């Protein structure tokens, strides 16, 4: 059986999230380009999906605690196929964990991009309100 992939790196390696304001200026490097509204919507969806995955993580941990129904060779062998460290429930847990890692990284990238555009907007507002860089009155 192939080892399950549990690292996020190939999925999001070098992929950044870019948030554009109304002027078309960007908040981060190459990758996905989103409006602030789109980024916030995707962030909310990703947080919801992560919440559901965290529930699944708890459920897979419960599944991995299953024990043989009886102590006969058939029951023990069947249980080993489920939870032997290489069983079906173990693979399910690894898969759910990999999905959760992916969402954690995606959420972090979206949050960074949104913070960057928020910081830039705040800086522009300060410049407009300052005596040296503001609007002529």
C-alpha cells in the first residue's frame, strides 16, 4: 500500500494569495488574485470547511480505537486491517489530517494578504490625514 501523503508542500508550494483593492494594486506575490470581498468569502468558506475537518479528525481518532469483536484469529486479522498503524482507519485519519494542513496553510495565506491590503489602506488614510501628505485644503 502506498504511503499516504501528509505534507501540504506540493499543493501550495510557491502559491501566494493576492488581494487587489480598487486601484488594482496588489497585496502579495504571484498566485491567486482576489478582490477583498472574494478573499473574505473564500476565507469564511475555508474556516467552515476546516471546522468540519476538525470534527472528522476527532471522529477518525475514535474509529482508530476500535478493538476486535472477539479474540479469534479472524476478528483480530480484520481489526488489524482497520487499525494496525497501516489500516483503513489510519489512512482515513492521515487523509483528513492532510486536508486540514492544506486548509490551515490556505487560510494563513489569505489572512496575510487581507492584512497587507488593510495595512496599506490604513497607511494611505494616515497619509491623507497628515499635514505633509494630505489633501490640500
